[in-house]
């Protein structure tokens, strides 16, 4: 049988063309996809960035862009750390708070001999620091000693502060350090009653500035002191326990949590400011003061 030569050539040509077409397609696909699938990783460290445990590859055109991305990542991590730290700190504080505390702090009323003159009406700051000092020294405190301490400290203030004034917490701390030589003392803000309970649980005494009339102490001479300070020595399930120098019945005097926290207000003026206010005006002005406390550490 004879083959048709022309027809055979055409078949061979079609086969060759098909092989060439397949080869071209293969080479073309390789050229397109090989850089993504088979190219070696870049040695430029700027092209890689770790985020959330997974690695992504990015082309960064400038040092500024790299720096911006790194700083943004660090900032986010710092904020997360701060939040976690606050949560951990709050949890630790709650763990450290004891069910109840009542420290043994000696008591004095701010008028030891029941002479409620102008000097003694304004001597609550001196009285709370005297109680703190004698607690630190594990010393007894009697009327005669308390009275002399008050008079001497008022005289010191007149010589060094220029008068006998209402003292905000920073001035009380200054008086404690410079005159009463109490070294481990500082002031801090109060956000909740737990802040006070935490310090007491650590064995520290707390002093708080108060809007005195809000306390509604039945033993105050009505309507109560415009501005006042008390020693906080303990607490139980429902109450804060104080040594309140504003009454001779002030030893271990209890106030409810809500009443006490609501009444905490620092004197809102600097030393010697607003000295000409009436008692009623002072009672209104003190409500502008922040919630603060003074912490006295024994060890």
C-alpha cells in the first residue's frame, strides 16, 4: 500500500507545531509563576515583619516607612501591657485586702483640755499627725503631751508657714516631715474604699481630708467642721474605723463606707489662700477638693 506523501507531511507538521505550542505555554507559565513560588526569600530584613505570631512579607520603600510600622507596633504592645498590668495590679490588691483590720493607734482629741477656742477648732491636722507620730514610736499619748505637741506645732507653722491655716494634703505631709520628723509618709488619690483598705491591710495608717459637715457625726457641734482630717485605723464588713479628733468620743469611731468615701475632699487651696472665708463659705469650697489620702508607713 502506498502512502500519500503530501498528506504525511501535513500530519508531521501539525505534530511539530503542537509540541512547539506546548513548549511555549510551559515556558510562559514558568516565567510568570516561578518568582512567587520558587524564588529564594529576600535577605533584606526590612521585607519581613512579625505580627501576631504570623509572618507576612511586605515591600517597604523607605526607612521612614519601616520606622513608622515598628513604632506603631511597639505602641500597641505597650498599651496592651499597660492594660494587663492594671488588671493584674487590681487583682493583686484585692487578694491583699484582709477581711477586717483595726490598728492600735493612740487617740487624742484636738482640744485635749476641752478648750474649743480658735486655735483648737483648727487643730485637726496637728492632732492626726500627733497620733501618727506616737503610733510610729509605739508611745503612749496623754492629754498634757498632746496639748503641748499641738501648741508647739502651731507655733512652728506660724514661724515657717506664716500662720495657722487649713492645710491640704501636700502641706500636711510637709508639716509631718519637717516638724514631726515622720519620714515614710506620702499622699495619693483615692478611687475607691479599697484603696484605703489595701493600705490598712499592709499595716499602714491612713489620714484623710474631709468635708466635715458631710460626715454627719452626731457628736460634732452642729453643723460640724467645714474642713476636717481624721486618722483611719481600720475597717470591718460595713464601716471604716477612725480616730476622729473632732470629738472626745472619736476613738474607734465608725463611718459607713459610702458616707466616708463621699465625705473625702482635700482642701482645694494653696497655703494661706482664701483665709478670709466664713465657715459656711469654707464648707462649700472644700467640696471642690479631690479625694486624697495620706499614707504613713511604719516599716
